[in-house]
């Protein structure tokens, strides 16, 4: 049962209080400024130099031929993170971009993502109170203490902004000091530019490769000066991405491309019903197929066939007829899940995540109330590259090749399955053919290692079929949202009460990945984007109702923001309509204390021709949402063609702080819009008799090229540190389209996917 809180923020648990105290007593691991930067930049030995490479710290290696190799501890899944991280180092080091290369960092604490857990802070983004600051510090320390080498939550550049620039600045200072000793000149009389050191008075320039060995012998600098924005030469420029050439010429290695010597192949099928288990299995039909090596049950949840190639493994699997005990969920239907979510509103109060004024009393006394219920379905990740992992267990060691977003956690799980220490596990992270949160999970690693324990030292590649991928995902939760509001005499919201019923993403994920830390406590992932509204509403109450279901849930691109933006921005549009006010003007009036929000909203409106007549048969809608440290506003222009929604244009403005690579940001915005638009128009996972009905792209479709809207983007100038980029473009698109459909048809569609009635 959820316990209501009586404070403006969720009650701080005993564990949270202890963590906050630890942060206060232990100090910060970030924000080290110019005093002791080694806390975040580490030692050269951390980066494992090979051959004649010289590591100046944990992030930078120099080769004799002047190449600058940057450690990248984040997974490249198409978002351009390798390029962005390398740019931070290269700018401070003043290297030429054509001499910069990237290399996957080893798994080590120095590469922890200390910004990732900031996404679970239950405080408002602009709350700078003592408790909020202590909690954020605690979360960053926890990320370091847990050695979370994770790519997710649009946190990579936010985490790297300080340490990688410090690493570049430290390397620069050491190289200049080494040159000064060699030339017998003060450092002040030297310059480092475009990868060479030159005396101001002239003379023969010194290359980085010539200086690296001597620089590495010098003590790490204790005081560093980071470049002011005016001196940056690479940050902010549309530099070519480091991963594109290999992806164009076919040399890029994804998880499916890994083929160590002696490789065998595995195919898998899981119990089709959530919560069911295997009763009996006859492996003989599969073993009768030439080339099939093994067929066996993997625990009680799956059946595996191992063969000499992937086709044979799949064919062997098709010959099997496992008998499943379908368990207690054999009759589970989508309608039952919806009913369970709705029942929660009548059975419990939930956890109060935000409380200002007295919304309950104002609503009780209001003569007129506006009420609405919204709903979203489960969603699959549907990355283009199916789930896969290659593993080898030999000589007491485990080697894993997997496109993982969380290699530190996956390595821990691999060690648990194999019964070895984590140090005995070597984990390689190739390119990912899409992640979207699915590859934060470690199920494919655990299965591959368990299979490798039975292949007598041979490496095995486990590949899920597309059907397995869609029908055994960790889904974006289904959710139901209920609103009550009343307006003041000017038509502005006087009271706003919002409750969201959904499974807990945080609890479900922690039970799988870190069960000892799984606490059934308030889950910010569940309610983000709903409790942290920027609009001025005197009486505001937001509650979460955590409702368990048998369907596993996990992080899906933009997590809780993906559905809460739809809920809140559509209901706010309803209030604007009830007040007979323009939706843009209505929002602007409620954002008087938030100039950045106003600016990004006005930029999107201008870009999207808001206020001008739309072409015949079309209408426009808009939405604004803040997520992952970035503000995103969108205007969608839509029509109906044969009863089908057609989105013609999307105007998108983003304030993500300092833009590192504008080309990558633009690409990520377009990607996020397409991903969100596919979900808004056609994404839906449904259940029948405990089974997922969708099995492949024909039944779980995505936006096609012919339906692609024209997307225009505008990046707002800012000198703030970088915010997130990969996810903030997804939440606003569904409400922008839904609001446009209302303007076009008068129908208020409150359920996704958007299917207008005839």
C-alpha cells in the first residue's frame, strides 16, 4: 500500500536521509573545479596503453604519429555520443579534429556515469534548496560508488561536460610543460594549437607524439583553467561524426557481426505466457536435424537450440513442441490490465509527489470542474538490431560481446551466472543497432553465458528472433491518468489535481538488475513530467499510484515523460479551449516566471507558423515539455487522409544548454520525433490469453518514409552546461499531434495510439 506524503515533495525515506547525510559528510565527487581534478580524470594506467601509446590520464592517449585517442565509456547506438565526448577533450587540448580517434573505455570506476541517477531526483528542476542539492549530490556519489558505466537518461554529455574537458586541459598543460623543459622556455612563451606546440618567438614546432612520453612523467596538474566559451574552436561546430565512415563502408562491428573462432549459434524461445513455466520438452526432433548440436531447457522459462549456424538453430527450434504450464496469467487480457489500473483510483490514495496550496478543497468548492481520463498502452522498443549476445566461458574466464547500454551491470550479471568474480569477465561493447532503453537490461547476457557454460569452451552467439524480441520485451508501461481542474475568473487554472496509475519502472528494473536495492518506494520515473510542471497553478496536487501487473516494464525512450507529456499537455489544451483562449497565449501567460520556457515555446510557434492560417484541410497543435535538463516545444501540422492521421510538418525548438555538435543534436531531434510519432500513431502492445499479440513489424509498425513529415528545428543559444538531447524530442510530439487533431476535428482523443472516429 502506498503511503501518502503531507509535504510539498515526497517524504524523504530513512534510506534517503542517510544518503543525503553521506553526501554532506563525504563531499562531492563532481564539481572539483581547479583544486584537485584528478578525482574525475584518473591515471594513465586506467586507460590501458598498448604498444607505444602514452596515456596522460584516464581519458587521453597520444601515439608517436600524433593521434589523440579519447576513451569513450558510453555506448554508441546512433546518437553520436562518441563524437560528442571526443569533442570535449579535443577542444581543450587544441587538437585537430582529423587526428582524434575514439576507443572504448575499459570497465572501471573512473568511467562511472555520475549524472545518470540525477534523473530519479524527486525535486523540481529549478529547486536549489539545501535538501535538493544534497539529494543530487548523493545520487551522483551513488552513481560513482556503484560504478555505473551506463548509457541512458540522456546523461552522457551532462556527465562528461566537466571531467572530459578537465582531462583535455590537463593533457594540454602537461604537454606544454614538457615542451617548456625541452626548449628551456617558460610555458607562457609557448602555444599549443592544431596539435603542435610552438614558441611565440618562432622556431621548429614540436609534435604531440614527440612530447607525450616526457609529458607522462610529469605530475598531474592540480590547478586547471578551462576555456571560456569565446575561446572554444570545436565545441558548437557541426563536426563529422567518428562512427559514420565505418558504418558507410561496412567496417562497423555490431553485436550481430561478432564472430570469434569456433563460434556456434543459439536460438531461443520463451514461455509465451507471462508467469508460465516449462512442463516437458522432447529434444529429439531438433537433434535429428544435421548440424544441430544441442537442444535443452534453460531453466523453466526458455528452450534453446545450439547449432552450427543461426538458420539451423532456428529450424531446430521450430521442430520442438515444448509443453508449457501457462500459470495464473493464462487468461490475462489488455482489458483486464486497463481495469486493474482504473480500480487503483478507487482503492488507494497513492503517493503525493507534489502539493501546493489546497487543490482538494478548492475543487470541492468549485461550481464548475473539468475532468478527463487519459490512457496509453504498453510499448515495445523494437530496435532494428534484434536482441543478441555472444559469450565464451573457458579456462575460468568469461568473455562477452554485447551491444549493452549498461556493461558494468551486465558484467556483474555474467559473473553471477558463471560463478566467477567480475574481474574474470571481459566485456566488449560493439556498436548498438538501436537501444532506446532495451539494452539497459542484461537478460540476453545472462542467457548467453548460461548457454556458453554448456558448449565446452566454444563461443556461442545467442540471437533472438524478431518475434521473441517483440513478445518478451521489458515494455513501456501502460498507464491511466485522471485530472480534475477548475478555472479562475480569467480562465487560468486555479486548481489542478492529477493522478497517474501505472506499474513502477524503477522497482521492476531494480528487481531484475540489482535486487538487493529494489525498494517499493516512490518512483520518480513513474511520475516525471507530471509532478514537475512549470506552469503557475496556485493549487496543485500530483499523485502516483503504483500498480503491479504481470507484464515486465522498463525504460523506453524518455521513460515516464513519454506518457506524462501526452497527459499534461493535452489536458492543458482542454483548459485553454474551455477558457476560449489561444493555446499558445494560454501557456505563455502561465510561464511568466520561466523565461527559458517562454522563449523555446515562442521559437517553436514562430518556426511552425502559429497564428497564421493553415493550408486547407489542416490544423496545428503545440506542446511544451521539459525533460532530462532540456526544454522542447513542438508544433505539428496535421490532416486526415481517408480517416488516417497524416502529419505534414513538425517545428521543433530545443533549449539544451550548450550545444556541443549541432548536427548530432538536429539528427537526434528528428530521430526522437519519428520514434515518438510512430508510437503516437500506431504503437500498441496488446495481450490476449496472457500472450503479446504483436509478433513482427507488420503488426507493430513504424513510420514509413512516404509518411515522413518535414521537420524544422531551432536550437536555442545558451551558455548553460549541456542538457539531454537523445530523449527530450520524443515527449512533445504525441500531445502536439493530438491537440492539432482536436483543432481539426473537434474530437479530443485521450488514448494512444491516435485513432480518430469517422
